[in-house]
């Protein structure tokens, strides 16, 4: 495995399909490293693994693991005919399948011993997962129902001192969809979290003692 010159990453991250800015990725890495000793790190919505690389590297630094939960059939906006559809991800049956791309990314990043792929809908995974989590990163479906479901099922599982991260938070409705911003507001109003930072469209919140 050859490290990309001056990147600090074990692969060419720009070649990995995804929608994460470098500053957002570095923030995920830093907080994952800090939260890994508190419990497993959960990612909801892995796509082809760009964000998972940062989380996995941070988890390794902190001695932890990442649960990467994604059904790998794409969100609403990834489907054929939609704005963010990528024909390279077509499954040959009228849909998409990102799992082979995700697995290749984990292999190329050397993170197969840190990242545990969970090919499942987050709602179904929540039915069997009971353990507290050191960090939760919500970046799944962006409909109101999907975002609210992910928040309600997993935000309460973040341990005190842990971190809730939400991607695609756009305070200005003219720059992006609103459901991630709305669950960010819910988290702030819940009394369970306080805001830490907003790195481009990545919101970071700390779980407080209640």
C-alpha cells in the first residue's frame, strides 16, 4: 500500500466517490479518535466509504472500531433519473449497489480490521443493537422521515461525553436540503447535546450529562 504524498491518508481520497469535504473528513477523524475510548463509533450512510476512511483512521488512533451501517442501495437522490445518480454504481437490475466500492475502499485504506460493514437499513440494525456508542455520524437518507428516524433511534445511544455528528447541515435553505438541519436543531433543543462546531456542513455536538 502506497501512501499518497503529503495527504496523511493511506489512499487517494479524492478518487473515492462521495460528497465529503476534506475539512469535514479531518474533523470526523479527530473526533473519532477522541471518542473511540468511550465506545464503538457508528456511521449511518457509508456510500462508497469516503467518510468511513476518516472515521476508521480516527478509531484506529483511539483504539476503537467503526460500525458502518448502509443498505448500499443508495439514498433517494442517488437513484436512476435523480440529481446525484452515478451510472458507475448501477447494479444491472435498475438500481445501484455501492457495497463492492465500499469494500474496495476499506481494503485500499487498510481498514478492514477496524471497520465492520453492516449491510442493513439503519432502522433494522437499531432493532438488534443495544450497546452505548462513543460517536454517531448521521449521513443517511435526507428525507424528513429518514433523518428523523436515524436521529431518534441512535442519538440517545451516544454516551455522555460522546459526539453526535450530522452531515449536510445547511442553515440557509437556499444552499441545501433541510432535514439534516432540522434534526440538528432538535438535538440542540433536546437538552441532551450542546453544539461544538460547524465545519462547512458538518455539525458536531457533545452529549452532556443529564
